[in-house]
C-alpha cells in the first residue's frame, strides 16, 4: 500500500509544513520533506538543532507566522504529554493553525489520546492524522519510513505530499484516529520484547563462551533473528551504549502497552518481563543509555564479561 | 561462510549415509542428500515415512548392513534422549558404525551432552559433529538449512558432502563438540521468545480491535518484525493450529535454555516468561498443537476472539 495509492482524498495536498521536533527522527523527516520540494519551518527547544535545520530549509519565521501560512504541522515529539503541549499548551498549535490545516502526529501515544486529540482539534476545524512511524533515523533521512496511519480522507488528503516525502509505505488503517496508534502499540510490544531478548541472548551466549561476533554472524541467518536483533546486536558486540534510542523510550512505550492491556483485562506476561528489565535498567541509572544497556543487568548479576568498546566517537 | 569454504579437512568426504529420523525435517534432509547423489539408508519408527523414503532412495538394507557400509550417520531426532538411544541404546550405532565414520548430530541438545557424546564415540574411533540446524522443513527439502557446527577437522571432512547437500550455510564454530549446541541454544532462546511474543502481539492487537490480516500486512514492514513473526503469524491469522512445530518442542528447547543458564548462575526472565507460556499451554492440553497455540491462553483469559480457521486440509 504506497502513499501514492491513497484514494478517496478530497483536500488539496499541502506544500507548507511546520515541523516540531528536530531530534534524529525529526531532522531526518525534515530533510526528506525539503528534498521533496516542500517548505518546512522547523522548531526545537534545542537551538543548535533548530539553527542547523533552518540554515538548510532557508526559512526563519516565528511559530506564529509559520502557522499562519502552513497547510499542516508534523509533530515528531517524544510522547503524549509533549504532543498535548504542542497542540494545546506552550506552542498552542490548535489556536495558531488555520482551519483546514492538518496535524500529523508521529509520537507513540495511547490510542485513546489520539482519539481525544482528533476530537479537540475537530472542534476548531483542524484535521488530525494519527500517524506513528517506524524505521529509525536512517530511514527517516531517506524518506523510507513506514507510517501506521488512520484518519479522515480529508486529513489524508491534506497530508499527502508530506506522507509521500517521509515514507516508503503508508498503511491506511482506518477513517478516524485510534487504529494507527493501536497498531503502533502492537509493534512496540514486539520491538521492546525483541530488544530485551537480544540482550538476554547475548548474555546467555557469552556465559557459555560463545563469541559476540560469532553470535552476530550466525543468528541473522537463523530462525531466531529479528529486525531488532540485527539492528541492536552490533551495538552490544561493539560495546556501544550511546543513546541511539534510549532505555527510557521503552520504559514509556511498553508502559503504554501494559496500561492499554490492563484496560482490556489482558495479561501480557512476556511484555511485562521485558518492561521490568527496562525499568530496572532505568532505576540503575541506565535510562539515558542506549536501550541495549539492559544487557548490563545480566552482566552485573552473573559476572559475565561484555565486549569492550570498539567504535569511533564522531 | 559456505560449506564449500571448509578448510583444513583431512578425511575424504563420505558418500554413503545412514539417516535416522524421517519427520518433516529429516525427510527434507534425506531428499536433499539424494538429490546430491549420495546413497542414503533412511530409518524411522514411523513405517509409512520409512517406506516412502526408501522407495525414493532405492535402498532397502537393514540398519546393520547399512551401518557396515556407511561413511556416517545423520541423526535428525527430537532430543538428547533419542540421540543417546540411537547411539548407545536401541539402535546402537556406536557399535555398528565403522571406525572413522562420522555421526552428524542435528537435534537440539544441551552442549554438555554433545561434549559427552563426542567423547564416548571417540573411544570407539567414531567421529562426531555437533551440528544443530535451523531453517524449517521447507528449507530442509531445498538443501538450504543453516548448520551451527563444531567438531574436529576430521569430522568436518568426513561429513562435508552431506553438509554441502543439506545446507546453504555451514558455520564452523569450533574444533570440538559444544559450541554448535551452545549457539543453537542462543537461537532457541530467541526463537521461543519470539513465538510467544507473536502470540502476545496478536492477542493485544485483536483486543484493541485491530484486524489480524492488517497486523500481518503492517508488522513485517516495521521494526517489530522477526523471522518467527513472519513465519508463525500467518498461522494465527488463518486459525491454523496444526503442529507444523509443536508447543512441546519449545517446552523442551526453552527448558534446555533455562537449565543451562541455571548452571551459569544466570537469570533469564524474558525466556522464563515465554517458557511459562509454553508450559501452561501444554498443561492445558495444547502440547501437540502448533506452537502458536499459546495465543489460545490469551483468548481464554480475556475473551478476545481469535481468527477462525480458513485453510484447506491437505
């Protein structure tokens, strides 16, 4: 299902966007939007990131001026609180955007929150696309993300040019907010378990005297592999605990998963075991390290030695 | 590292093999050996499977006669007890094979058992290759397995023609038995967790009203995917709980994992959570169903409806 195949759209696709959040994902998305010829006003509390992006974008407008012209806003913030703040709090996009503009919400949030945001914006005539993303910063910069989207045909239509620029694949999962975030939570359940499993597998192999590089050679050719194993395993083999994606992200995302499940009276014991590992890592001061730092819990408890650092700082 | 790249081998590669175990994996391996022009005497307690294979192989010798001629024996049995029985018990290969013959042991077994089998066979002049496999029956039939092998150069040399015929990739992980099975246990830790995670993800998505077919469309394009998700997910979406690979296999394999970890004073909480699911499924009478039947535990506990059966019996 490619973004080009979107049908039933009724709003002219927008060409001017406000982009909130210029971390690794947001920055990559911004560059993909610029490459597609869209006008993008970028904003981030990190002034260095904001200035760097603005130099590339060639736009240096205030949030108020940018919103007055924009066809939509793309939110690449961390969580529901930041999304709410952007829309109804400090940045106040809900009052700054024009009626008919679209908010493309990319953070991983609870589906109920997405439904709530859509309704609150609708009362101001603003469209909302529930559009969580997957793929990592490298794919963001190439415009090759996967988007798990749901929203009205109007919202899809207004966002179309931006979605085309950001994503290789746009899944259209429903005609209102909710299904996009629900699917993302399914993905995060798997992703979080797989990261914890990757750490556990390395600890288990190392404890048996298996070499970390051999593990990285063999497992991707076997039935035990996963996207996360192939993506995160090299960090463990290289002793790289920089926060490419931090432990605390999965404290949050698996927290959303288990909270949502509680609401459905559903027990998720494997996800709960993985969440407990991320929480314990965070309590042990590892929350801002890369998520594979959960492997350090195993090493500390058992005395297993982990591979030393062997990467170049850049 | 391809089987063709084996170096340092000193024994002439064998062309005649005894094959014990003609289940889905063994049968596929047998066909790949025949296609490569090797002579294969197949044996299985299931007489239908044995007769079917013998008709293809064009050999109908007794175990005693076959072993007297064979360059080696390939054991595609279920566990360590069956391997031990084949070597030193009922089938007594240790007394029937000629000195210099090689035993290629493919079952998932504890690394300590592999080391023990190698030593006991060495006292009779028989070579042993610790050679667990990964890839499933479809790849077995195409000669495209991955083999996690370790053993002496002599053992590799004698087994070379068979390994070439069975596998797309032969990893050579050490010069004695043990490392092959240790790596397989790392793979099984991941594989078992990923199957349980797949079941949990479907239950979680279905509980939120997400469609099973949409889950199968979206997740393989996202960072939550795994080999097992892509392989087993369609069974859940199709309501197919036939034992392509049974729940009890992972009661066994994750049991090997947690027992081995106990010996290393290593806690594996995520693997333990997955093992608990497989054990509970087995206690609930699902042990001989396909391993994705663990999803039924979630459905029973929460009332979530699972996709109905929609496959053709063959």
